[in-house]
């Protein structure tokens, strides 16, 4: 078997939607390596075909490096992909990133291993072409929990922006520019992400809630991987670190909005979580 052959899995999903957890879980499976946001997606060609070709080149070079030395580029903490790239809030309420670009090191995998590469906004913007070239999986999460997490971190989504997605989708950039407040931009951005994931076959879109409720089995079964060790997972949807009392107007508008997420999350799922958020975990 050619050492560069094997399953190439593009992992995308909602920012702060459980994709890092999914990347770590898949990376812990037998004959599987997961890489967390390893590429400089802002340097990808704007031409979509050229961008896809560069992603393919990255898969190939990462496979070659892993087979040769067990090393590959990835955001990491202490040489590993964490389940969450943010720490608990500091005294001032801010959540600090605990990851940085670098290298992960694993035992050189066997030929034919599965390689998972995770990027959220850029990969979502490159759908459906990305899914025509690679196995593609998207992770979604209740929009209320996603919004609360966006408010808790210092990322562009906290202001309703997604530069890597806007770079490939001018209509998204124009739509966000037309919004009159960060809250309106966030709702529009959530709608855009879910609309992008709706272009995938239903079996390729996995809910964060199903992953944690099944201790990962919902993910492993859909992707066809076998975990090397068992894990017990806990939902963070009602986490007290999410400041959902910060902007009740935006939260109410999100619950009422007829967004593309309704395919996976009906209105009552948003309303119930909005009522529960902030309760003890």
C-alpha cells in the first residue's frame, strides 16, 4: 500500500460547537491521527479550486511527515490536541487560549491510517467542493450554547465575524456588514454556518449533544472509527461560564429566528436551553 494512501477526513463545524473535542476523540481512535487547525487558512488561495488543491497537498505532506517521523503540524497544548482550547475564566471573567501552533508527536501510524484535519470557518466556506474531494464531517451544536460560548471568548465570532469564511464568501461578508449590531451579525453568522452544513448528507452532520450523550459513540459510528480507550463525556451546554445574561435582546431574537438550524434544533430546544443556561452544571 502506498504510504500516502488512506482516509482523508475534513472535519468542520460550528465555532465553539464541539469540533475540537471531536478532533481529539477521533485522534484517539485506532489507526487515526487528528490535527487541530494546522493550516494557515488565511493564506489559502481565494480561488476555490486552488484552495482545495492546497488542502489536498497539506493532507499529503502531513501523511508523509507522520509516516516518516510521527510528527505533524497542529495547534496543540503540551504536544497534544486538547478537548477544549480555552481554559476556565480568569478572575476578570476572560477565558484564555491554552493552545498554540506547533507540532504533535505520535508513534508513526501504519500505512492506510485515517487522517483528520479540523478547520471550522474555512472548511465550511469551501463546501460543497470540499466534500466532493474528501470525506467531510460537520459538528453542530444548539445555537444558544454556541452563542453563549462565543460571548465568553476573545475570538472574531464574539463580534459576529468569521474572517476565514468571509474571505471565500463575499456574500457572507456583505450580509454581516449590513447588520447593525454584533448580536444581529452573530445570528446571521449562525444561520450561514447551519445553511452550509445543510449541503452535506444528513449522515455527515453530527450533533454535539449526541456525541456527549453517547460518550462519543455517535461520532465513532458515523465516521467508522474504533476508540482506543473509553471516555465519559459531559455536556457543557448549560455551562455557567457562558454569559447569556449579557444581551437578552439578542438571545430572545435568536430563539425566535427561523434559522437554518431548525433542521437539527427546533425552537423549543433553543427556548429550553435559554431558560436553563447559567444553572449549575
